[in-house]
C-alpha cells in the first residue's frame, strides 16, 4: 500500500512494507513498518506500530528526524481499524509460519542447550508419566552444535500445574545414551528423584530410542542453522618482519612473502 504525507514544504509518498516476528513462543503486539521512499531512498525509515495505535522507535536503528517522528505518530494514531486488524491477522500468520519453519527465528548458538519444543514447536509427543498417583513431565534439552557429538542431553522434571507456566523444575539431570555413563549419573540422584526417573522409564519403555531420534533431529537442525549463519571472519596474527615466513621457505618474512604484498 502507499502512504502520502503532506505538510508545508513536505510532500512525500511512501510504499509501506510490514514485517513480523515468526517466533511462536512470544506475543508481539506490534508490527514493524518500513516507509520506503522510492523517489529519495535515503528518506526511507522504519518504526514500530503497536496494535493500540501508538508507535515506538526501533532499537539500534537510525534515529528518526523530526518529520519522520511526526509521520510515524500520525500514521499510528490515524490507522484505520481495518488496517490494524489486517496487521493482527498477518502477525498470527507469521507465527504459524514460524511453527512450521523454526529456522526463521532460531539462531545458531554453540554451547547453548535448546529445549526440544523450542526447536520443533509442532511436535506433540510429550515425555509425561505418572508417579505416586500424580502427573509429571520431563523437558529434554540438547546441545545444538552438530560438531559436538556428546551423546547426551539435559532432562528437567516438572509436576503438571496448569496455573503455573513459569514453575521451576523439581530437578534436572544429564541423560547419557551409553548405559554405563547413564548409571553413574543416575547414582548421583536422591532416592526420590531416582524413583521418579525409574517411573518415567517404566511409563515410556522406548524412552532411550525416542530420545536418540530427537537427538538426531536436533543435530540436523543445528547443521541447517550453521549453514544459514553469516560467516565469521578469522583473525590471523600479524607476522613480524624478522620472523620466519609462514610459507615454510626458511627465509625471514620481510625477504619472502612480504615482498609480494608491497
């Protein structure tokens, strides 16, 4: 759509572009609007339109000029209800797209453990079980780095509480696929926590195979995210003139490869 702003000494026509977050785990009550000035691209700018018809600047973006601030305020304040409704519908569609395509919002972070549902939000297979007549569940988290074949994951145990989404785990432990390593880790648990772990294994007899499949999927996701990330520049140490040339010639650097750089 186009947006025309008129003021004394200013007549601008913009092409409006709207952008949305795809992360399905967060509620974003706004849309990022980019006003593209086709006649003068340097006059283009972006701002945040909240669904309550207010506006905000965008962190880490160029500061808006006085005129751009006025345009942003007027656009948000006078936005038609139908346009706000359209923005809301598109925000819902963006999150639905993110559920199908987690790579659109995930970033490769070596060393960080990702919850399986964070990586695959459409997965419906929970690790739930009964213990002592009450319902519990476990969350499984994995090191996403495909270069690290650690053959283990993190399990965190919770009690089902519908009214407490931010509850802390009862306990957490490392789950190893190798049986001997797993037995050593389980021996560190208290008797009650160990009984809870046994109950989960009894309730989910194929637990080990199920976790192995998830582990494989996580590493594949990590491989995909690695391909999508921007390449990292490698900083090399500067060779001093009188040091041996790194090419292996045996000559000093200043009398070898350095000559080709001059």
